[in-house]
C-alpha cells in the first residue's frame, strides 16, 4: 500500500460496520503491504498503541533467549565470549541498527542506556568543539526535551565549564552562534509527536560552527532517519520502543566516522581500550565506534535485541513511514467522527513533514475548558476496554502507532472506544 493510495482512499462519509466488520479499516488492512509482519509479534486481542514506550515482543525472542541461557551460558560458559561472538555483539548489533537510522557500518555501537549515551555524546561534542575554539562554551538544549536529556546536558556543562540555554527545537538553527559548542535536539517530541527537521537543523548548527547531537528515540524504527546524508555528528537512541528490543534493552550511540578519531569519551571503560586485555594502567582508546563502549556488555538483553531486530529483514523503512502516516491520518479522522464536540484537541501536527508516528491529544474541553476530560481517567477507561495507550501530565493522551504490527482495524477500535470513554468522563 503506497502513501498515494492511502491519501486517495475515500474514507470520509463511510459508515463503520458492526463489531465484526470495520468497513474502510478492513479495506485498508487488506491492501497493507506490511500486514504480514504482524504475525512476527506476540499479540492478542488488545489494541496495543504504546509501542512508543515499549514495543511488542517478537515471536522469535523467547527461543533465542532460552538458547543463550541454556547453551551459551549454561554449557559453553566463558567460551561464549569468543566462540559465540559475545565480545563483538555491541558492534555487530550496531551494524544491524545502522540501516534503520541511515548510517553506514562502523558508526553505531550498542550498549548502556540512552541517558549514558547522551552524556557521552554531549561531553564528547563539547570537547571537540572547545579543542577547535575554547570560546565555544554554550550547550543548546531542546526546550521541550525529555527531562533526562536536559539533566544530562546540565551535568555535561558543569563538567566542561559550559553553560546551557534552552531553545525551541524549531529555532535551534537561528539560536546557534559563535559560542555554540553543541546542540542537543529531539528528532520527535516525546509529548506531542512533532517531528523536527533533522537535515535543516544540522546544517544550520554546522554553519554556526557547532556540533549537533540527535536524540532519535522516538523516530528510529518508525520513519527514515538519514544521519549520514544529513551530516549529523552524534545520535543516541533507545531500542525498546519501535525497535522492539524489550524492557531496558541497551541503547545505541552513533558517532560520525570523521569525528571518531577525535571522540574523547567521558566514560573510558576497559572494553573501549585499544587492547582491553592488556590491563594497562593508561587508557588508549580503540579505533572507530568501539570508543563508545564502556564496561562489560549486558549480553542477555543485547542478544534478545539482536534477535528482535531480525523482524526488520527485508522491510523498507519508506513503506513503514507511508503506513505510519496513513494510520495516524486515519485515526485522527475517526477520532473526529467519534469524540463529541471539541473535547480533545490534537497536539500532533497535521502536516506529514512535521509528524512522527504517534498521535497526542490534549483533553481540552472546548473554548472554556470546563468540560475537559481527565486524561488519566480516560486512559484507564480505554485500558478497561482493551485499548492500551498512555498519558502525560497535564492532560495529554498518547497513542503510538507501530506500522509493523498496528492495523487500521486497531485504529478504528481505538477511536471508537475513545469516543465512548470521553463521553463517560
């Protein structure tokens, strides 16, 4: 199903059928070229729209984990570091993620949490910028950033003698100037689902002489992320959302190839040493993305992630993006049909070029706000009806659409249930 086909679909004015038939939703599902991938996940009758927080379990992961535990750990034990390839896992799995974020091999390493990788990237970027120009002592931070990114940017600034300035993501390029060392920007706003212009912001910050770190947690696996083509310097992302790696699965760090020889990590661990088993007191960094490693890899979760990533074999990320836009368009249309009055207001932009793969709705209550439903109450009512999303205070309902397993029928059921829940709130 192409984006053009979806955009041309005649959906408005078509009545939804009964409980067993969903009219236009069923028609769209029948034409969905990604529909076959739904069987690769452990799903039930629940409509799961929280893949932007935790992706569904790929079917092949439990057997692979059982094999790792029973044979590689249980029988082979220490030999698995070499014979089962445990030691090379961070780089090997990084190369699996690389095509999903528009990167060539050798620039992505997997390990640690998103937070730890943000810290490495921001400090590393400041050190490079200040080595070229000591006057670059300002860190620009997305004003609407996920809180941890802001906390870590402030810590990185204290460590390097820099200062932090909060700037709206859309204004990051205009704000960058002679004092800018690095800008830390979210590709997709976690709260609203707004997609920011990665190529344009990267180019603007570079024109000002600064470096840029992208947080791609809410875009990796949901839409094309062209890190190499855009000239991004660093990027970090989690793997438990649209990449379906499992709760707490290790994050990834992208370091542009040209910057790797200059990347001075603030966390120089033994596994990023050029000769880790020499056990020398002095630190000599390894070449390439391996410099982003710190300590012993978390093998169980890392190998679960590796197996989970196999669901992407043969998948065209452009088709994923087309379906994501079609799903979110369809859901927004059906919400307008089912939800009474103007009690919910979309925070997610209507324009495709500014929309990620989630829909955020503000419990607004109309012009006077007197009839605004409580987001937590509404979400609890949805969950009781078998529709799982989440909410963010104050008053934001979030629905994440994962194109590999979310159907148009799921979107129809969710919109219908949302109308009922808001009417009762």
